C-alpha cells in the first residue's frame, strides 16, 4: 500500500530503480571486459578492483558477478570470489544443443496451441527480408549485420509464440550461455562463401518450421528446430579452423581450441 503522507514508498521505489540500473551497468561493463579479452580466462576477480575499474560501487558489482556466474562467464573458485571461465568446444556444443532443444520445444508448443495470423504474417515478413539479403550479389559485412539482426528477431518471435513465460525465461537463459546464440559465430564470416551457403540452408529451415507451425505439425516443427541449431555448431567448427576468423569473434580468448596433431 502506498504511503502518500510520508512518501516513503516513492523514495524506496526510486532507490530500487537506481540500484537495478547500477547492477545492469555493472553487468554490461564486466561482460565487456571479459569478451574484449581485457580479463583473461582464469583471472581472479575481486569486488574492489572491478568496482574501481568500472567506477561503480561494490554492491552492484557483487550482484553483477553473481549474474555472470549464473550466465556461465564466471565461475566460483574454492578460495572465494570468482574467476573468468574458459570454454571447451564440447561445452559450447552442449550449450548450442540445449538452446536448440528448448527452441524445438517452443516450435512444437506453438504448433500444438495454434498461432494467430498476425504473428505468422510478422514472421513471414521477417523471413522475406532475409530472403532479399541472401539473394543479393556481392554480399559483405553490412549484409551480414542485417542478417544477424533479422535472424535474432525471427528466433525471438519464435520464443514468444507458445505464450509461455516459463519457456521464454528458460530459452533466454540458454541463449545467454557463452557462444550458444544462433548468431554466436557469424560475425567473423562475412567473406566466407561456405558460411553464406550455410545461411541459405538455415533460411530454408526457417521457412519449413514456420510452415510446420502453421499446419499444426508439432513433431515436425520440433525436429526442424533441433536440427537447425546444429548449423551454429558447424559455424563454430569453421571459425575455429581459421585463425583470422577466430580472432574476430567476441570473447575468442575464452575458447580452448584443440591443438591439431
């Protein structure tokens, strides 16, 4: 209940909002330090040093560290505190598999529950824009950036289709796992012809899953999205084989590559 006489609730609300903004700023700043390579895998993080570096007080830093540990970028160390985590190819593959499994579930639930004509039209419009990019000539960095944004939008719309806030939260959590995003390894592949061919395959799968959802074919929609996630893993393998591409990936230093023998 609001206390209009004292204004205490308003003051508390303002403080809570301010604290939330500080935690978000701390989380974004710390994530950037990690993905840019300024903080290397295994580096131990202390609240005072990170707070000084970001110019944010220790309480939001503590909350941000806990969030990034939950997200997978940090790990708790036995002596106390957190360290920057490194990732093996196997761990990244598992993260992609988890994300694909949940997206498959979203597609199946959407097909079984039914989707409005307006939602289907919005997804068709998105895919039509992707078609224009993929059929253009002399594709480059700008085209890939447009594809990445449209691809993000399509997947986000898919997550909302079942109307399940529970599933949305779990997919968001899975997508935030390091390198699990559908766009996780695309940024470095603008000049790679094989990568563009893989995007054509991915786009065909986009259209097929949309048709399966519209036709109420739940099992088919689920299978397509689970297979669709494998393209992200194939993109990862291509990037890890190419040093020039690898160096362009945000957070590349967090990945432990296998040394060829």
